């Protein structure tokens, strides 16, 4: 039994998983006993290590990741990559290296992109390290090479397609439903990132088509906001939800429409940008204000949504004391209505 360098998930109860993990490390001694590699190191491309090697590599990884920020931390992490190429938890080290480069702010874009591509290979367990999410998180904000982004997105598309086939073969279950939900989220992110790549390449009509397709995917799966439809099922309005993906979708569409001369659609899309979390995603606010100035529209804070007043439908129910009350009893008073459900 071997412990592979890829982060494949071990299945089973926690105790059995731990026993399997420890067994795989101890058995690794038998595989490496004949060759006797240098203490604390792995042969390039090796997929197993002894318990002693793993412990030493783990200590070295933690020391490198805890090094103080700046050039010293980057050097420590890069040195670890060379000394322990088969470390099973390499995804954590690579993620730390990526953040160290970005924290420093002065980096070679091509080299950083290559580290991110390695991270996508070594970190299959973590959702925030899936290829499409890495593109969404790093490539546009930090102006990394679009060729690298396209490779990652191609990998993501292949992963999603293979997973769809696998999930389709499963019997109906809660687990299958959760897997389908995850795939829907991944597909929405993938389509959005592909549209943004086209926008970066200034292929504006193609970007609009791809971004609208991403929105359709989001509509089918509830990722692109709350949909208001009339009695005939026609979409009346889309209420965006508070996540960065929807903001980037609308910002990207606003930019693409503006570049093709469609200022009306550009303004309509800009109005949908919420920027609910400016502390986490300051670049959204910066991009929105730049587009606002280019379009000549007033700041978001001075605009509001207005509708003609319309009386709510009356209803009757019993309060907590069993007394029957009517909504009409509270006319001209502020009423807070709370709706909840279980399933």
C-alpha cells in the first residue's frame, strides 16, 4: 500500500482512515529500504516516504510556511519544493508560496502562474484550489498570463465533464444531489472565467456571448441571483445575490457592452453590481467606479430603486397567544414579516 503524492481523498470512518494513513507510511519503509535515499529527502517523482521522512518533511514544511514574510519566506518555500518534491501535502506549501509572492507585490507573472498551475495539481482536496477558482481568484486581479489561465480552465472543463459522467451513474441519493450542486457551481464559475478571459483578450462580442451563457447556467442552478417571473413564466427581473461572482459577471458584461458601443446595456448591467463586501473585494468597487465615470452615471449611493406603492394582500392568522389577527389591523404601522421553512 502506498501513500501517493496526489491529494486523493481517503474514504471511510475517521479511525480507519487514520489507520490506513499510518499503515501506508510504515509500508513505505519497505519500498525505500533497498535504495537508501539521503535522510529527509525524496527521490524526484517518488510517491512514497517512510514515517521518518514524512515527519521531517512535515517539520520542514511548517518551518517554511511560518517564516516571516517577504523574500526570506519565498526563499524558504522555494527551497522546500526542491528538497521534498514528493511531499504528500504539497498543495499547502504551494498555496503559501503563491500568497507570499502576492503579499510581496513584486513577482514574475509567468513564474507565479506556473506555481499556481502546480498548486492545481497538488491540491485536489480543497475547493478553493480547483483550477477554475484559482483563475477567478488570481489571474485577472494580478494580470497573470491568459495562456496559463486557459490551460487551467481546460483542465477544469475536463474534470467537470468526467465528474458529470460519474455522478450520472450513481443511484439517487443525498450524496448525488450534493455532487450535482457542486458541479453546477463549478460550471458557473468556469463559464464566467472563460468570458473574462475573452474580455481580457478584447474579444468583446465573444465575451458577451460567453458571459450571457454563464448567466444562463447560473439561472438554471440559482447561482446568478433570484429570478422574478410573471404568471406566464417570463423573466421580469433578476435580483443579484451578494457574492463576488455575480458582481464580476455584471461588471464584465457592462465593460463588454460599453466597448461595443451599447451604453444602455452597459448602464443596466452596472446597476446590478452590488459590491456588498468591499473589504474583501476592493477591486470590484474600483472597477465599478471607473465604469461609472466612463459612462457618466451618478454614484451608486445617490441612486435608489423606486416602485409604485401597492397594498399587500390581506391575510389572517393566530398569534403566539392563539388570538386571530389580520394584516389589515396594522394598517399605517410598520410590519416586519418573517418567512421560514424546513425540508
